[in-house]
């Protein structure tokens, strides 16, 4: 029953970006040629850049270290900027590992959970959105910065070994007709941090150009989104 309610919650959260995208109308910023990912954290603007190991969140996993050659200005800020996680309890990049869970497609959308897991020995908190960016093998950003859905952000407490997930959604390029590329990795920056994590991308082609190239994020929730 627990697994079923988690799946229902995930579907409900991901319905937000689906509804906003409507008939695949794009509203991403940038022209797909940005030379460096930009990220923002748990509190406000657009962003760029382990889980409790379970099969449902294993599409890609980070090494746990900031990637070499990947811009570190992919920094994240929370949304709204009124109640970010206290600095004293905030999860730092060095305390986290990142992974991307299985795609949960629907209504012309591709929906992936971006998962952060507390690998430290202390309890820490996440609030808001991760910074994310698709990058090629050289670390160059592919496509515009993701945009953030107006979902309600919450402070998620992570005991050692616990995870939180944020939804990443985009229109299926075969349906939208957007220009595509196949990223080498997804750069993920935890909320209010500057050091990114790099996760090997195994989700196939993503939209990087055209009016339908928008990628959207929903804020962190407890669990792995699986």
C-alpha cells in the first residue's frame, strides 16, 4: 500500500508540469548553445549546472564527487525564497550522492525523478529545487536552462541513508518535434550549494532547441519517486 501511495503521489506531482506544458508549448530560456550550465537552489530562479540504493532509482548514479571540467556556477536557490533550509542543517554536496530514477512517461511527457541521498552520518535538510543541466562529454551544456514549476516547496529531512526526489519533465521530442541531443550526463547541484554532482544520463534523447525544448522541475519530496 505504501508503494502504491508513493506512485500516486509521484503521478500527482508530475501532473503539474504536464498541465503547464499543455500541447507541448515551450517556454525555456536560452537558445540551446549556452557554454556553461547555470543552477539555482531551493528558493528561487531557474537552475542548471546516493539514494537508498533501490532498483527503481538506478537509471544513472553519480560518483559523489564534483565532476572535473563541468562548470561549477550551476548553483541552486530555493523557491519561494522565504523559508529555505537553515544553513546549520542544510545538506551539502559532499554529504550527498545523486541518481536519476526510471522514466515514468505519460501524456506525451518524459518524467524522471532526480534523487539525492544522504551519505553522511548526520541528519540534514533539503528545500526547494536542484540545479540541473544536461551536458555533453566535454561538459558543455545542452539546451536551455530548466524552468521551475510553481509547486509548493517543503523542507525534507534526510537521516543518514534517506533520499529525496525532484521531478524533471519534458515533452517527448518525437511528439513535439524539438531538436534533440543525447547528453553524456546530467549535472545536479543541491539546493543552495555551488558544487555539482554528475550523473551518467541513460534516458536517451532530450529536447535542446526549438519552441518545445522546455524542461521543467518540481521541488523535492521525500523518497526516491519510484
